[in-house]
């Protein structure tokens, strides 16, 4: 296992003698670091939210289970708790954790049931329309927020986290769409450029994304998956880890291929028209690149694992947030 991961790391970090491949390796290294950073942030936020919500809810109804004659823990003094033996304390904590995760599972399952109700408990509606809606709205809601930060320069404290060329001026001023306070050194972005991005992104999402989402739904249906009872938290984390690994490997080789001089000028060059990109340019690319670099790599994990629909949605959301963050600078 160690040899295998050592080989993978060597492949991911190897450099080619030609400049295009070197650029590809550098871009992948940056993207991998940003993805891992996004995952850490997401897990921390999600875990904190779950713990805070369930702990508050359980505090109202929590009873100790060490003995049938024990009174509610909320009415016990700390002195009484400290009088318990270490074994009783451990037992009490274990029972609390079991109830904690049980309550958390019940909460998320009930929320998932509401989602299924919204789609009429129809497997096709959930697998096809639900997947498209999730990826589409996450892209445009979050992408728009990121882009508005570039357009307005607000909130200003976020700009210090940009890793793009420090000599590039912010906010990006769009002529003549937006009229903002004068920024003499702003980098002008024409209305034609913005419309070109919007046009290509929507083409990729509708004319390419919808057919691929349909094909993906039937492939996962053929593979077999669950869309009812939610998987355990531990299993979701394991699947996300595998999805990341498979996506990175697939993206690396597809991206490296697109930097081949014979293909670059016909396909991948379009994506690099924006040397200082903004978030909504994340999938501004040739349709062929969109298929092999943006759609298939994230799909590979859920397809191989037969992931639950909710896990797949969580993974697609995470992958979308990562690429939006990367292209926002």
C-alpha cells in the first residue's frame, strides 16, 4: 500500500521537459492543495454545526441511562456526577455518544425524507433532476458571490487571501455593465468577455451537462446504489476520501493530455484565455474539456462505489466549491 501511494505521489509531482506539462503539474499541485483546504474547512464547519445543534437539542431531553432509577442528568449536581466511579462515567459518556449519533442520524434522515417528498419519491427525478439542480445552483449561487467580490472589492478583508498576481488590480471593473466607484488602476473586463463566459458556461451546463447527467444516472443505476436510508457518517467520510483520490488521478491525466501541444491550441487554450480568472470561468472551456476534465473525474468515485445519492450530491457540491474557490484566485 505504501509503495502504491508513493508511486501515485511520484506520478502526480513528476515534471515533463516541455513547459506545457510543467504548467499542468504546477496547476494540479495548487488545485490539490486548495481542494484539501476546502475539505478541511467544510468538515470543520459541518462537524461544528452538527455538534452544536444536536447538543442543544439533546440537552433539553437528555436522561442518563446508567440506571433505571437515575434521575434526569440536568437535575443532578456536578458533585453527584463526580461521585460516580470511572466505569460509570465512561458508561454514561458512551451512552450519550450513542444517543448523540443516533439523534444526528434521525435528524438527517428526516431531512432527506423531505427531499424525497419534494421529488415525489421518484428515483429518476432524484437521480437526474436533483443532481442537475444541485450542481447548477451551487455553481451559480456561490460563483456569483465570488464574482461580486471581484467586481466590488467588498468585503475588502477577503482580498488579502487571493493568491493571484499581486500586481493585478482589484476589483475587476466591468465596462459598461457596472459603474462602481472609480478605481484608476482596475483591469477592465469588457461586456463581450463576460457574455462570452456566460454563453460558454451555459452551453456546457445545458447542452453537455444535461446529457452527461442523464448518462451518469443510468450508469449508476446499472451499477446499483441506495437512495433511501442514509449511510453512516463514517462511511460517507470514507467514500469522500476515495472520491477525492479517483478524481485527482483522473483529472491529472486528462488535464495533462490537454496540455499536449497537439491538443492544447484546439481545446484547452480556450480555458486559459483568462490568465487571471474569476469564479464563473471555472467551467469556461471547450465542451470536450468539460466532459473529460470537469464531468467524468467527479463522477468516477460515486460510479465505482455505488454511492448513495445524498453522498454523491455532497461530493459534487464539494468539488464545485473547490473549483470555484480555485478560479476565484
